[in-house]
C-alpha cells in the first residue's frame, strides 16, 4: 500500500494511504482527544473534540482528526492555541447541558467526559442556557440504568446496537437541541425488542446508559479489574471483570481476544449471581453417622473421599465408580479428572455434561474433514454469503456466532434459519424453516438431494478436492424428497426453494448449535453437513465450513483433554493397547481396558445399582435434562456421592461429601472455545476456597501419590505430550489472543480447518442408507 | 384516519421496495394521511428490510413528517423577526381565542393544525400566514378572525 508522509507537530510521520489523521497521530504517539470515536465502532464524527489544525500556506483550518484522511505533505498541529480553544469551547458547550453531578455519578473515575474536562481544565458555567430535563432512571429495564440527562449524543450506543449486536434498538430522535437517544416510537427498551446484551452500556462514555449492578455501592477505584475467559458458553469470550472484594460488580467485553473482540452476551455480562449470590457454596461438609451434613476440614474430607474410593477400587469394583464433569471447568481440571478416573481408580467411567452431544461431532467430522470441531473461526462467519443456521437458539446459547451471522446479513448474506420455534435470529432471516425438532438431518439431506438433482454443486471444486462423488450420487438415488419433507414437516417445494437459496450464493456457511438436553444427532448427520459444504465448494475458506458450536463453555477442552469415556486425551481410543501402554508408561499406572459409560449410561447404571460411587464436578444433576424423580431415584441409591461445586444444588441433599470449589473466574489454567482457540484463564477474584484442580489433585494424591501433579502448569505440560494437535505447546508463549488448534511445532495456530490437501483428497464419508 | 396496508403497499410499489425510496414513500404516506400512522411505518420497515429504529429517526428528523394525526388544512403563522414586530403574537392570540388552537395543536375533528414558522421570506408583507401553502399577507387580528371563520365554514 502506498505510504503518505505528513508532519504532525513538526514531526514527520509515515502512514498508509487512506489512514485518518487520528491513526497517524496514534502511530506517532501523539495524543488527540476523542469522545464519539471508538476504535471498534464505525466512524461517526459527532462530537468534534478531536479537532486538529491543518496548516496550509498562509491560512489554516480545523478538521476532525477521527475521520479526516491524511494527504501527502499535510501539516497538522494538535496542540496549538486555536485547537485548544476550540476543544475547550466544545467541552464548555457539552458541560452547559450536563448535570455535572460527578460527586454522585456512577461513572466518576472512568468517565471520558470527566477525563477530558480535567485534562483541558474546563468547568461548567461558561454558557448559561436551556438544559434538558429528562427523568432519571427513565426505563424499567432490569439490568440497565438510563439517565439521558448525562447523554453527550456521541451515538456510540446506536452504533454498538447496530454494528455489534445487530439489534437496532437505540436510535436518534428529533434534531437540533431536541435530539435525544431513544427507541422507535420511544417505547421502553424491552418492549422495543432490546436483547439485553448491554453493549450500549459498555460503549457509553458517560453514565447515560449504565448498569444497575454496583450502582451507588462501589466506586470504580474501589474495584479491581482483571480479564479472563467467560466459560458460560462455547464462544469463549475474553471478559473484563470488575471485582470488589469477592463480588463481581460489572463485566465488560475485552477487545484483545479475536474470539469476541469486545462483544459479550446477556449471560456473560449479567449472569454472575452464582458467584455473588447466596447460593455460593463455601463449607466443606461430610455426612456423619446421624445422617446430617457436618462441616469438616478440607483435608479430612479429601482423605475420607480418597479412602472410600480406594476401597472400592481395591475390591476390584472400579466399574462401579463414575465421574461427571461440568461444562465450565478448565482443561487441566478435565485432564486431572480423567487421570483420577483412569490412572487412580482404574475406570473409564468419566464424562462431561456435553459429552453425548460432542462425541458424534468428533466422530462425524474427524473422519470427513480432519478434526472434530468447528472448521472455521467465529470471525469467519461474517464473511459468508449464504448461511444455514440450525440447532440451538444461537442468539441465546452461542451469541457471538449469532452476531457474526448478523454481520454477514448486513453485508448482503442470505440467512436460512431452521428452528422449530420463533427465535431471535428470525428477524434477520430471509427464510425461516419451522422444522420438526431433531429433523436437521432430513433437512440437510434434502439440501444435498436438491443440489445434486439440479446440479447446483461446484464442479471444479469437486474435481479438484474430492473423490467418490459418484458413490454419493448413487446413494442419493434411493432417497426420496417427499419422505424427507415429511420428516421435516415442510413441503418439498419449500425445501427445494430453501436449498436453491442456500446454493445460490457462496461461500455458504453451515452452522449447527449444540444444546445439552436437545436430541443429539448422530455422526452421520455431521458427515452429511460436511458433504453438503463440499458440494458447494465452501470448505476451507472464510465464510464457509461446517461450524458446530459447542454445547458448553469448555466442551471442546473436555474433549481434547480426555474427559469422556471412549477417548483418552488427544482422542486416543480407550481400548487401544498401544495407547494404553504409552500412557501407562507416562503415568506409571495401569489403565482400564474397555470404554467406560457416558453420563446418561451412568444414570442408568445407578438406577440398576451397578454404579454406586459418583463424583460430580461442577454439575447440577437436576439440570442435565433427566426427569427430577429419576435423578432422585438414581442419587438415592448411591453409596458414595461426592458433590464438588461453587454453588449449592439439590444434589447436596444426597451428597456424602461436599467440596466447595472456586468459580471459573478464580481459576488458573486454559480453556478451548468452539473455534478451537486455546486461551489462558487468569484468576480475577480471590475465592477463599480451593479450585477444582486443587481438589481433584488432592484426591488423586491421596489415591495414588505418584499420579499427582505439582501444579496446573505441569498438568498442561503432561497433557500436551498426549495430544498431537497441541504438539508440545509452550503455555508461556501463548498470548492473550490465544492459539487455535491444531498448533504447529513452531507454536502457530490454525485459523481454518478442512482445506482439502492436494494429495489424499477429502473423502465423502456418506452413508445415506443409514438414515 | 385508519391506515390501510394495501394503500401503503401501493405507495411502496410505486417507488420500489428499496431503502433509496424511503423518503419518497414516507412523503407520500404523510401526504395521504396527513401524518405517518404507526402501522404504515412498521410496514415500510418490513418491506424495505430496514430497521424500524432508522425509520423512526428519519420520521422525527424532518419537520414535514408527523407521527401524530394532523389536520386536513395546515395553517402556518410566521413568527420571524419582521412578522413578530408587525404583530404575529397577536395573530396567535386571536387564533387561540377563536379556535382554541395553539401552535402544534390539531382540532379534535382533524380539520385544522396550527404551526408556527420562523420565516417564509416575505418580510415586506409581514405579518404573513400560510394556509396549506397559500400566502395571506399583511394580516391583522381581525383578518385572521375572518380567515378562521372561512376555514370553519369550508369544513362545515
């Protein structure tokens, strides 16, 4: 790109053509104040606080640095008398219609207007005139606090609402002095369709749009901020937690991670009651002779647990022990848990809550596209030209992916939404397919059928990258569209139209959101998804791919680090003798042979009485989708139930040992999001209780001391030896941006999977007969 | 006046259901109903595939649009400098006395809406009153009283 040289404050600066003066100044380390400008929002030029002087021959003019492009030979002054006077006037005018009640304002200390007024030493009162008088707390929104008297009309909220969330709720109303920020027809936020993402509050430079939590209780300087990865869904957003004592006050998006680039969802931003609330579990309890749970010292509880488990193992009844891990654990927690099960207790009965949903993804995709995970990056989704969204209510369950879909739609992509119910993405969809629950496989097959029948596939791509195309055609001959239409509950005509729309623009992007509790589709479904994408030549490119969004926060990490019954860390089959030998050598312990039970199978075994010891790590058994009376019956039959959690659940009523654990924001370790991004977790709060890793490791140590870890880092270092996609990754070298699996020996990640290799072409793994 | 969706659709068809046509469509709807009924704004947003909040922003930005029902006839009394000096406030007072109508208000039968305007560029003929765009020059309190009677009679 052509370079442009200009002079800023007498200093020569060279920048790319098309840069703004503000970008040039930043590059040169020269301060230019901003207010309406935000690096992660489109330009608006609303406030003019960034004015700089452009000096021409004999005269000069003021231009807004945030939008004004640089020109060869330009001469800019950022600190001249003319500039500073102008900025002061702008601030005086802003303050002339502002409450200036900084003493009680929640934003004090982190208010951009206040900082500017301080920097330019501007006080209120220069202009006496009309002021706006809006009601304080004018909206009944349960999470947001609105006080438009403080608004500076920077319109960041409007841009965030449009460009990041795509909800289009906030808008500017009226003009001139009467301009204000409100909603269409000035409805209350929720009535206007607000999705409660809270981006407007994040971007508000003042306290016009703020959050309710912590209001009037905590000053910003009394809170500490730290960033860690949110594990409430599989998107793995980097979030900044403002913490006072052991309570979370506020959560903001962190712009440094490519996973979310500052965006967060309602859950990530506002759902921290389980950390702050009265449901927090803090006491170590053991059920005594009398049948009551009694507080004990942690060491004693761990010893009791280990002793009981060891006795069962030593009696040769390892198969009656099971471990179920939750979805919000760190990779090292999963690794330690499966090591405890396999190495310590000689059983493969280890699973994580989303295991039954993730397993077919792995088995379907690893055989067709190479790795059992989302093929593309989240950011890639916004490059799609046509999109098929299936599965979960994406906007609620994996919000960041939904936001990227909306960005693609804004760019002209056509969205097909297949969901039995009305969901949030519906307003963005070109076509809504109200399919029968769980009939996604029939839908995808109908798409393949139509694309084959009407020859809508990408012949050049098929020729170059695939084989066995004729086999696919032959197997599809037996499939009847009418039959598929009946399964989906749609008409054949609608299916054909949908398939044509999907195939019309490329890259085509297939998204399937997993949801625990929903019917799990088998691995054939994922192979069909891969086949569909290969037919359309939409694999291995931005905006294409098979994008399966995980069902839980660290579901991908649980899979990679071996917390499931069929595979050891690195997807090594549990029964394979070579693997067993290799791991046995590494651990110094014998490994069990056959694959273990998945957690639904464990519940069946509990009912039958063949599984008698259960260790729950961060799982509420009453929220996994099994009928409560069945859960009760199963738990009641257990001889030993160990409940380890950060919050109280109904499982406590049945527990023999209760171990309080720290919430995810207090953890050290790593996690992997749905786009295979391994990111570091940093503790942002002191929790006062041990983390899951310490607790599991404590039991492991008591069961078999030689298996125990010296710390989280050692667990990670041991795990990466077993996982070829991690290739001895050096954790210290991983930056805040994380690294996407598979990792090369040099430590660089893989943004996109499934680009078929020249040799050993991608193979259609497709068995229509099994439908 | 109730908003007729078929009518709105016809207006949209006339200009084409694309964002570029937004202002023309809104002007036609505003002309047809003397304001922008809520249902019509929603319909236009839907058909043009534009967010409703953007349409609302446009509708509140231009003074020509109204979101509340307005009269079939619109009276503008100029309150510019010249008209003010030559007695525009008296015209407003008389209008209020005769028709119980203040600037920005509309009669209950939706016959008349009174607005003020800051200047119509006919200062030599001040004070000026516009009735549906027709200029009445050198007005006085009596003249506006007569005008008010005529307007009432027309509707009658």
